C-alpha cells in the first residue's frame, strides 16, 4: 500500500475533528495544546508510517488546512549517492 | 445638430443613450414606460444591454451589478417603483458605484394615480434608502433641460461615484417640445475599480459592509466629506427676475415652469415678483436662497409644489424666520394653472406679505401657517 | 568520504487551492460553508478560471465569501445575488459569474430573482447552500427547515400546516426551461464531498459552454445552530436531510450527459 504524510496548518485548524473521523488509518489525533485562535489543532500521529496519502482528510477539511504528500518509491530502490569527498 | 420635436420620456431615454449608457434595466410603470420602450429598441440596436426585469427590486440590483462591472448603468421608474428600489439605492451609495435613475413621479400614496405629481420630493431628497446620505437629485423644467441634465447625471455619477436621480413628472414625460439632442458619445472605458475578472491584478471588491463600528464610521466620514464637496460644487438653480423682486415664488420642475408664466404675467402688471427655481433638489440651493432672504428686499416667499409642501421645509430652513414663507400646493395629480399661482401671489402682494384666509383655506390651495 | 542518501521522493497530492484567499475564515469549526468554498476554489483552479471569474456573495453566514475567494467579487443585498449577477454577466458575457447563496437568501427572500434568472436562462452558476436554517441570524426557520425541526422561530418544531413543507430548490429549478443544470449533492462525508466537487465542475463547464443557468444545491451543516458537534451535524445531514432532500441530477444538458456516459461505459 502507498504511504504518505500530511502537513496540517496548525494555526488555520479549528479543531473540528472532521479529518479525524474521515481518516481510514486513524493516524490523526487532536493535539493537547491550543493554537493562536484557541483551538486544539489536529495532528498527524503516525509512528508506524501508516498514512497512505489518500487525502480523505483534506477532502473533508472545511478550512483547507491539510496538505497531502504521497511517497514515490525510489526507482528500483537504488540508493542514489550524492556528495563529494571530504 | 438642430432642434427637433421631442417627447419628454423619449428625449430622456435618447439622451441617456448618447451619454454612453451601456446597460439599462427596468420594469414597466406609467408614466415612464415609453422611456423603457425606447431603450428596448435603441440599446439592442447599438449592441448594448437592455433587460426588462421581473420587478423594480430586481432592476435596481441589476443596475448595481452592471455598474459594479464598470458599465454606465441606469433604470427608470415612477414613485411606487422607486419605493421598491430603496434598499438597492442604499447599497449603491454604500459601495460607491455610479448609477443614474429617472423617476417620472406620479400621484400617491398607494397606487394613487398616474397623474403628474411632485410627491417624491421627500422620497428622493430625504429618504432614498437607509443610512446617512443624499443622492444628487436633478429636476428639469423643460425638455431641453431634461436632456442636458440626463447627460450631466451620468457625468456626476462617475465623478462622485454616487447615485444621481433625474426627477420628472407625467407632464414633462408626455410633453412635446423642440429640443436638441447631444452628439453620440463613445462608451467610457471601465474604471479601474470595476469587476472585470482580476486577471493579473489584485482582486477588486464591491461591497458596502464595514463590520466594525470604527471602520463604518470612517467610511461614513468619507461619504459625508464627499457629500459636502458635492454640496459646495454642484448646486444649480434658475434665478428669474430676482434682481429687484420683492416677492419670490420658489418652485421646481413642471411647477417652476408654470410659476414662470405667472411671474411674467404679474411683471406685466408692474408687480416686482421673481422666480427662484432649484434645479438641484439635492444639493439644495440653500445658501443662495438664504442670501436672497437676507437681502432685506424680499417681503415674502411663496413656495408652490404639486404636493403638500415637501420642499417647503427646505425653503423655510434656508430663509429663516425674518421673511414669511407661504405655500400654495395641489395634490393628487392636479396640476396648478398659472392663474392660481398668480392669484396667490397677487393676494400676497395685496396683503403686504400675508396670504388672506380665503387662499389659505380655499379648497384648492393647501394651507400652511 | 561523506555520502548522503537522498530521501525517497514524494509527490504533492493535495494542497489548498490558489483561488482561496489566504484569509482565515469566520466560519464556525466544522461548518461545511468552508468545504463548499474549498470545492469551488479547487474547481476554479482546475478549470483555470480564477482570473476570469466574478463572484456575487450573498447575505447570510457566507456574507464575507467575497474576500475568502481570491477573485473579483461583489456583495449583493439579501436575496438579490442573482439580479446583481445578471447585471454583471450582461456586461461581461465572456466572464464566469457565480453566486454563492444560503437557503434563506435564495429560497426565501430571493426566490423571485433566482427563478427569473433561471427563466431567462441567465448563463450564471449558483452555488446554493442548504443548511435547513437561517445561520447568520441565529438559527431561525428557513423555507428549507425540515418538518418538525426545532428552530429558534419554530420552537415546537416546524408545523407544516402553518408554514408549509420544505422547498425543493433543485427540483423546482430543473422544471424551468432556462435551467441547463440542476443537481443536489451533499457534503456529509468524503465520498459525497468528491461528488459535490464533480457537480460544481460540471456547473462551471455548463457556463463556459454557454448552455444556460446552472445550480448546485449542497446539503450543508450548521453545527452551531443545530447545537451539535461538527461530526454529529454531518450525521444529521445524512440521517435527516437526505431522506427529505434526495440527492440526484434533476437536469443535466444532453451534451454533458453523453460524455459522462461515454466515459463510464
Ligand atoms: C432585507 C434583509 N432582511 C433581513 C436580513 C437579515 N438576515 C441576514 S442573513 C439572514 C438569513 C441568512 O440565512 P441563509 O441564507 O440561510 O444563510 P446562512 O446564514 O444559513 O448561511 C437574514 C434574515 C437582511 N440582512 N436583509
Ligand atoms: S492522507 Fe489518508 S491516511 Fe493520511 S492522514 Fe489523511 S486520511 Fe489519513
Ligand atoms: S478538518 Fe481541518 S480544521 Fe478540522 S480538525 Fe481537521 S485539520 Fe483542523
Ligand atoms: S452559524 Fe452555522 S452556517 Fe453559520 S458559520 Fe456557524 S455553523 Fe456555519
């Protein structure tokens, strides 16, 4: 299954919890702090990297706070070497 | 260009077309319908916008839209229709878009009748919508003036980004007179504030909301400053035989024209009367009238209107308490004859500035004081 | 020697649309007005219409939508958005003009203007938010309020014998020849939100093609006045509004029907 991640604009979030309900992977939780507007913002809590980048959270977010990225597996899993000799 | 015989309503419509009116919206109501009908063919002929709306409420909001979109836009109606437009008038002023409205006034209240009246003076000058403002109100007395003021209305609307009324009545609307139409002007370019699709510039917004009291007060102060500027620069009136007059009749529009005949007749009898005819009902020529009253020469003013004395109050405010101000009015669509005004004036002269009881309580005149 | 492993690359799947202004909205948490804004903005982005669009905002909770969308915009009087949009569209027939209206605005005070815009086949798009209530004024009964629904002005529940039955705007407007596109969608879950977006896209396409009046009715929530959490409110839309307001395509132009079918087959 694809993997991904989301970035939540914490200051824009109104803590409505719609994304939390919509996420099939249950990797969104409400933060235990308040943002500048006094809301508890949503946060990605995904230690096992279960977010699939399906974007359903972003689709339901009324405030357009969520940016979604999906991982693109590196071609043929060849590590790309980059750098110069020290 | 040369003079041609023109009917009032048509002359106003054609003047608007030539002044570069790009969009007309209206709803039929007597006695202005011919204006709408003229627009229905002319505007389409010229590839401009004409639309018969579902109501006056819709018409004024279409004008609001078209004006916001950067077009010279207008509507025309008659008294009850203008009443329906009031909310839209206020939005137009509140968002500072230019618009021109022609009101061919009819008799009220209620459905009243379709006869000539000046019963909309207060509705236009004092209460054309909620909030603190006055529209500019232009009151022609003949067809040439109706043409010229219609053109002026569009220019003033643009200069001040505000609402301008041309107020006529059924007499002027139906009357035929030789007059000269202005040359056809090109449509003016869209103002930079207009809604045209933002393209590469920042968004334009047309709105009348200021949610915070401070901001709304600031807007109102700006609006008041603009109105003060208009009041200072745009007063128009006709002074007829006032140089040596001892008695002055004050009248606007059709009645102003009738009163002029009365003044001419009395002058022939050697009586020193003159006519003061406000052309801008707002801004009202208050200062000019006040100076006249202060000249020490005037024994009395006679205000005549086709209503119960609506402009009368503005005249009194301007004149003050030192010179008596009397009133002679007809209502319900009755147009006063010059003889009636002559009689009232003559009585005033004989009574040395006082109107005898017979006139004050006569069944024709509407008594005041 | 230092070697650095470049991270596995990732692609951007979703981001806030450009046609939405950066502004923070005043909408209550979880209010689907925000969702509808986002969808319209996404469609304007995708159809590349942002620079050629003029919005007419209405009076209701969405009164400030004129500044939430980064497009040229006007704020109409309560109920008059379709009349104002008519004035704008007639002056700019080549621009995209849309109104954004609530159910009090469109279906009560502005019904005449809306109907007549449709009757004229005015080539504008209407985004219609049906939340069964007057939101801005604090939750009074709207023409769309459900039978029996308690509001601040129907405290004993809407009594249809006294106040009539809910108005079905999408069906009503579909019956008008000038209407080219009239559908009802809901925003109560992700799947329906995506369907709503598709409909909004079609509506703007209808306008681009000059086919006539287009309207998308969106079943929407008002958690604040319904006195529910945002998620409860969405369930309420599903459980109570959907049965009264069936989702569906009440009118779709033939040309667009065939392409849709063609794709599906
Ligand atoms: C002429 C006029 N009447 C009444 C109002 C007060 N008013 C403001 S918003 C509104 C109702 C809005 O409800 P709706 O259209 O359903 O939008 P919502 O707030 O639910 O999004 C009313 C009655 C007004 N602004 N103007
Ligand atoms: S992208 Fe999908 S899986 Fe990831 S947080 Fe959002 S809803 Fe959950
Ligand atoms: S849906 Fe959006 S606003 Fe609501 S909690 Fe999630 S990120 Fe925050
Ligand atoms: S009152 Fe209702 S409709 Fe208005 S913003 Fe709040 S939740 Fe939305």
